[in-house]
């Protein structure tokens, strides 16, 4: 059994689009040509690779297995291309980053500093939620991700490169805003504006409250940090966010950080990549640059002193 690279590419496009027609358009091929290649592949495999559900084409179990190998082969080819390009030197190259939406508040500053050293590097930047980040890294769709601590059991490695304190925020008019040293059990009685269930910030906050035998009361749920902050400013509840995300709101006095006992929750930002991944020179340089310089390049906003 021997598949050609062309066949594997066509197969991957069909799996991506769930359609022979759309795959043919994406590859600038005729639909009969695509159908013929897939028939040849299924004959070689001795098993059906796709099944039709109406107009939608879905992978069979054999197809799912083959797709994993096809993606790995494509990744290895991309890495080989990058390695050959690296032999020309570090002046040029590509970097594909995927990051959590909350990292978007400091990552541009980090990238700008990196670009000053490597001005001709081409950088692609994607923003995704936690599940999207894990999927992108696990399936080699990105060089690396910037996120909170990676989940276990996904063959992912994470290197902490910068602190990420989580704080409780409130509208300046909130009754607790003028209090100093607020007991944790008092804020536990307040409704919170929270992120989606698989958010790293939310999971860390829920673990923290559970560790203190308390429950985080979710009054409203938001899937974006900006929406969460707006809801807190509108006095709909308290919020727990990364201190990196509220510099402007603190400066403009639209939000305040509450001085709650045992806060902030100390976490870290991580560079996350797939186990066994071989980096090209530019991604390797960015990884090292972030680990060595991020903490000194990016400063946290100041929290107003306790009110006596």
C-alpha cells in the first residue's frame, strides 16, 4: 500500500471541507479527478475512508486513523522545509503563534520587541479559547501557544515564562471597593461574572474557592474578557481576571481591584508546544526570547494602596 503526497493532500482537504466539491475547488481540481483519487486510495486501503450523510462527507474509523498520519506527514514536510530555510540564516523565517484572548493584552509588546531583533520574520497570530489552543497545538496547526498551564494527558509541554496574577475586580461604586483586607467569605457571597467553563481563569478561581471550602457563585457567564469587564463596570457583579488585562480600566478608574485576603491567585503564562516537536530556528528563537526577557519587558499595572 503506497499513497502519494498528492492523494494525501486531497484526502485531507475532503476531511477538512466534508465535501468532494469544496475540496476540488480549494485545490483547483475537477470533482471527477478528486473522486478518482479517493477511489484509488480506498482500493489501496481495502477499506472505505469516507461515508456520505446526505450532502456531507464524513470520515470512517479507517479515515480518522489515516487523517492522523496524513497530518503528521504534512507537519514533517513543513518542518523539513523550515529546517532547509534555516540553513540560510535567522534573518528570515516564519512564526505561527496561537494565544489565549487574555494574552492578547501583552503579547503584541513581546512580539514587537522580538521583531526589532528579527525584522524580516513573518508572524501569524491566532487568538482562541482554551479548547482551541489545545487542539491547535495537539494537531500541529501552530508552532506554539501562549496560554495558562496546559492540561494533562494531551502530550503537551509547557514552560512558564511570566507571572500571571488573578485579581478580583469591581465597579468603583461597589460597597466593597472602599474596604481594606476583605475576608474571602464575604466576596464568596457576591455574584461573579465568569468566563466559559473550560476557561483557565475560571477553573483556577473555582479550584481556589473550593480549596477554601467556598463556592464561586456564577451570576453571569461571558466568553470574552472585554465583555466580562463591561459587565463588572455595569455593576452586574464581581469578576476575576488576569491583572494584565485591566491596565487601562485601572488608569481611567473604571474598575478597582478588591483587597481580598489570600489574593491574588498566583499563576503563570506558559509557552506550550507538542511533545517531541522539532522547532525551526525562528520559533526556537522566539521561545528562548520569551523565557529570557518577557518578565523584564512587560510590567504589571499598579494596584492602588489599601484604604485604611
